[in-house]
């Protein structure tokens, strides 16, 4: 599995990947999340132009997953991670996150952050296994930027399910450069309500997603 930057002709495919990944939430009674529209093409294009849209591709160079990132308070913030169900449980999501970790470290960023569902198995629990920790109220690492993201997501209905903000410090080990191959199974960004945080694009979304213990794919948030 190779990771590279997205190209313009792949943006429609990225939308399809997000739709397919979102279906994992439907069995949890979160139809609103499964039915939520993917990010608009102009938003995806803005990430692509800025070099902040990465895709994991299969042997035919076709994207099967993607990651969007912003820089928030000196950290690389994971805005979106979506993995197509057909590529689930192959470490694709993890590979994308490790790729970002290497790139962020080289850019002098101090950490990775995200917001996600606290109780979705492939969200907060998964990120914990990847070295992220939850940021409770009062934690100095819960920065103004993360709080603003949490407030915006809550205003869009994402706080209907428990969500959390999470952070992973970047260490010298992360400086080995972007990953070229995928690790364990891919993950989606969970969201919990301990601190007002959530991972995912800033758009009028339906309530967040929560998924079964063995998701067909790894959506993000």
C-alpha cells in the first residue's frame, strides 16, 4: 500500500470513499451520520492544493482511503480519515496517520491532534492504541484551537454522541519520514463528550458516528 498526495481527478472518488465508510455507523442507529453528505469538492480541492490531502492507493494506484489535515496550535490536526470498507483491517488508516506523523515531525510540529467519538471501537479506543491520549477539561494541551473546533462541531450536531479531543506527542521516532506501506487496520476518528472536541470537517453535519466493534471500514472523526 503506497501513500501519496491526491490529484484533482480523484476527488469524486474520495467522496465515494467517505460515503462507503459512513455506512459503518448505520447499524449503530446513527443513520444521520451514514446519510451525511461527504465534503464538497471545492473543500477537498482546497486541501489538495495546499498539499494537505493524502491518499492510500492499491496496486492499480487507485485510492482506497484518504486523510485531510490542518495545522492547529502547532500540531497537525487530523480533520478527516476515511477508509473504504473493502480496504478495512489492513492497517491503511494507521499507515496514513504514521505518514502524517513523519511529515509533521519534519515540519517542526509538536503533536498530532484529533476529535472523535469516545465510545466507537475504531475511534477513541483505536487512537489510544496508536499513542493518542484523551484531553480532559483543564488539560493545558486542550488548546484554544481545539476548543473552537469542538464548539463548531457541537453547533453542527456532533455532540449528540460523547466526543473527545485527543493528542499524540511527536517523538524523534516519528521523524523517520512518511510511511510507504500500511500498518494494521485503518481507523476512523471517534468523538466523545469529555471535553468539547471532535474530528472531522467543519460543515453542517448530522450527529457524529459510532460504530460496531468490528466496523466494515474505518471512517474518521
